C-alpha cells in the first residue's frame, strides 16, 4: 500500500506570529488523528523549534507543510520545513545539541530529533506530490514524521516462554539498554535487545527510540525495520541491536544484528551463534542481512548486551529451568559493574 497524504496544510513562515499559527494548526491535526495530550504537546514544541530556526538561521523566510499520512493503516503527522538558508553542511554534526551555524536551518537539531520518529534533510523527491510539498523556491528542507502509537500487544503467542532481566549502570536513573518482546499475532513474535552507546540519559534516548521503531514498524521485514531504526536514531549516540522474529506456525527464527549484542540459539542441545555485522546504528551501519534458521519446540533463543561478561558458558546453565530464573541468575552473577546490562531468553515450549 502506498503512502497516502490527507489534510495538507502549507503555511508561510515570515514572522513570529506565523509560528503560532503553524503550531495551532499542527496541534489541531494531531488531536484529530489520535495523538494524546502528551504527544500533541511534543508536536507543538517540534513545530515551534522548526519555525524558530527558519527565522533565526534559515534566511528569515520559509514555509511549514503539515499533513496526515496513512501507510499500511499506520497513521502519522508529517511536517516539512523549508527555508531560504544555505542548508546543513554536516548533518550528523548539526544533530548534536549545541551545534551552531547561523547560515543553516538550525543551531543543533537535538530537540527536534527527540520529538521525531523519523527525520531527513533534503530528502529525495520521487513524485509530483512530494515536489509540490517542497518546491517553492527554497534552498533547504527538513522532513520529520511522528507516528500515532499503536497498540503494542495484538496477540499472545502461547508457544513461547519468556524471561528477561535488565538493570541500569550503577548510579544512573535511566537504563541505556532496552529489550522488547512483542507478539504481533498468535504465532509471530518480534524480540530485541538494544544497547544505546554509553549509559545514562543519552544512551536511554537512543535505545528507547529504537524500541519504538520496532513497535510501530512491526509489520515490516527485519531488514526494513533495521533501516528504519538507523534513520530514526541519527543524532543520538547510536545503538547496537539484535533483532529476531519467531514464527511458530512454520517453526522459523529470523535474525538480524548490528554491533556487539551476543545472540545464540540452542537446538537439540547444540549452541548455534547468530551472526551480527559490525557498526553502530544511527552512525555507520552496513546493509542489514536477515538470517533464517529452524526453530522448533524445545529450542531456545538468548540475546544479551555487553553489560553481561563472557565469564559464563551456556553449558554452565540448566536451560530446563524457567527462562526468567535463568535470566535473573545470569544478570546477578555475570553482569559488569560499569555498564547497563540486559539479557533476554525465549524458549519454544515443547
């Protein structure tokens, strides 16, 4: 299904009062398509930041286009902001809080990244509709998308037994790791372990944004989900990730990984390592690949971040114990004291 746009509003930015108009229009549309008050408030801030950057750093003249998009029954608000400035010469640098270049759109897009699910600078225009959105004699455009949150749990895969344990770096309040188990049907489950680089608030931002992408794009193939995550967390510290999809209807395990999330599965008593490619999502990522494996009743999947040491061996664990008991045992006995730590274990019940 192609992306469909509705309620397209094209609004000029020439002075401070125009920003208020754009903000109010955006808030009204956000409420109409299903955002709650918190998310609507984030969209208001997002539009204000974009409009302010046009006046201060984008040549003082531009436009904001706001519309609803519908893609495969997923709804979002899409915002294009175009200006007459000289553009952003170094996108990744500009996404860092505190960066300033008075001849470009922004003084650092960190706050805009935080409130966007996807962000692009001067995206390629492939069709007449996109050309209409951006073609107004402006030099530079930024496109942001914020998706309406979907219900996370749409089924229960009773064939799988789940265990997970996670803790943040000692002394921190937020965990830079994240994990996800999302049943997207009675026989299909998506699971992930994510490690935002470093620890603390910024690592948490990267891992939570990655986690959100998995939830809202769960109907896509794993490689497409990985690409969406990579694009959505640019401007954060970045993350490494192990992503799996289990289909108990056909007894298959699909896996894609970037970075040093350790992942393996055990089948008929044999440990089989799941391959991840090097890189950091959000910064430098090789083209993701998806590997397919058989995954039958009695088999087990284990994924963990590098906050778990390598001092343990799968042969040390009694895998017939519950996945939750084993996850807590491994976290308590083999986690590092200078990092976040997370482990996820999924057993296909026999």
